C-alpha cells in the first residue's frame, strides 16, 4: 500500500508527452486523475479513454493555466466535483527558444506565463484546500535547464529556475499543514517539445548523458508517483533530477 488508492490528482498539460505519462501512471496506482489541457481536446479525450480501458478513472478538463481566472476555475471545479484535491502536478509547459538579441517580448512573456505563472495560479488555488485538509502533494516539473542554463533558452531557464525558488518557498510556508512541495528536473525526454531539436543536438545531449539514452515519460512518472506516495511523506522542498546523470549538482 503506497497511499495513492482513491486519491484525486490534477495533472496540468496531460494531453500528451510527460503529462500524459504521469496521468497514466497515477491512474494505474488507483488515483482519479483530472487530465487538464489547453487546446488538444481530442488528445485529452484519448488519454481518458486509455486510462478507462485500463480500469482506471480520469476526466478531461480544459483550462489555460497561464490565466489566473481559468486556473482558479479549474481547481474549484475539481473540488466541487470530487470534494477534495490531494495531488497537483504542475506540468504544463512550452518553449519559445531564441538568442536574447532576437528574443521578442512575446516569446519571453509566453514562456514565463505558461511555465511559471501557471504554477503560482494552480498552486495558490489548490493549497487553500490542501491546508484545510491538512494534507496534499504539489509536484512541479522544472528542468535541468533551470539548474544549468542553456544558450537560446533565457526565457525557459528563467521560468524553470523560478519554479525551483517557488517550490522551496512554498514548501516552507505549508509544511506545518502536512502539504509537501517538490520539483522534478527532467533531462532530455523525447516529446513534441524536444522532437523539433536538430538530430545533431539530440545526439550531443545523449552523448553527454552518463546513462547514454534519452528519458521517457515513464521515467518522470515513476518519480511523480513516488513523491505523491506515503513513502515520500518526509520529503519536501527538494529538486530531484531525473536525467540519466546529465546534470550533477
Ligand atoms: P509537450 O509534449 O509539448 O506537452 C505540453 C503539454 O502542456 C500539452 O499537454 C499542452 O496541452 C499543455 N499546455 C501547454 N500550455 C498550456 C496551458 N497554457 N494550459 C494548459 N495546458 C497547457 O511537452 P513535454 O515535453 O511533455 O513537457 C512537459 C513538461 O516537462 C513541461 O513543463 C516541460 O518544460 C518539462 N520538461 C520537458 C523536458 C523534455 O525533454 N521533454 C525536459 C525537461 C522538462 P495542449 O496541447 O492542449 O495545449
């Protein structure tokens, strides 16, 4: 028993990629999962169907989590429909890579709002209920780029480093209420976000990864399931790299 059975989880950006893998893993552990998406209604419905076919429970809910009011409405709807919210996985994210001299203001703003402001938006709404419940798990998906930096990604790295500061600060605020807040820093995982990288660059990243392969969504999902479980009840404010050893602190 890992304490996950019958828990209620929201996974933002769960219509594909890492979020989809996280949703499937949590559902396999007996968690009822809210599959949040922004544009991809069809893909989100497919994730729900896959989970149900495997005997799990899931519902899709649309919300642009970069928007304060939409994120608040999403979390309120979950509370209304399910009576509680046990796990929030802030996974939704995007990139608009560019060198600083070429980076448009809109590219900066979109990445900061989608990756970082969304974490504030959803956590602020969820933590209110978690504090009242005297239990909760918030798991933020940052990136090794937030630890090490990356040319062409000042916006993305700033958003991901921001998530790390947010994670540690919120962990200190809500620890006394038995709410834990942790972050996972994935290395290179092949998804829609990374498949656009030139093959040469993908090969370079794999070559620099001691475990010699790219990650997959299941690698990240396993660590989410651990952090959400009873086994992780004394872990908070931590950043766990799941990157095949790419970045060692
Ligand atoms: P992905 O395949 O591009 O999927 C992104 C997901 O986020 C989609 O489900 C998308 O939904 C959703 N999303 C984007 N903007 C949203 C918004 N405003 N509101 C709600 N949902 C939104 O990306 P991924 O590679 O799985 O990445 C997932 C997370 O892991 C991101 O935070 C990313 O930064 C992080 N990460 C990824 C890697 C990697 O190598 N892939 C490495 C380190 C960290 P719609 O399609 O409906 O818009």
